[in-house]
C-alpha cells in the first residue's frame, strides 16, 4: 500500500496504462458475469416449465405431433419474451396507446 510506487515519468505512464487496462478488463468481466446470471435465471425458468410440460404430456399420453407443437410454442415464447414485452415497456405511453 504505497511501499512501492512510480518514481520517474516512464514508470508513471506504465502504471497509468496498466491501471486503465485493469479497470476496463474488470468492468468487462463483471458485466459478462452479470449477464450470465440474469440469462441463467431466465433459462432456468424455461427449463423448469419445459420439464413440467413434458411430465404433463407423458401423464396424458399426448401424441408426437401435438407434443412438438406445444414445445415449439414454449420455445417461441422463451426466445421472443424480451423483444415484445421489453420493447413495449421502453416505448412512451403516448406512443404505445396509438
């Protein structure tokens, strides 16, 4: 903690570049980890829904065609959930009403 420090201009420039790079790298890593956690929770909910749905379809002995349609619908909901809901929320109320 201050025992070793830059003495001349060359060392000061090196430390400034190194610290700047370290801050950028740290921010990048924290951002990516946060994105993975947020995406993970959404993915986990999707997997839980899909597991429950498969159990329901097995219990009621649904045919392959209807199973594929139901799974496809659930996947479509999962993949497009952000685009519809989030975009509409970002649009001002006055424009949304039109």
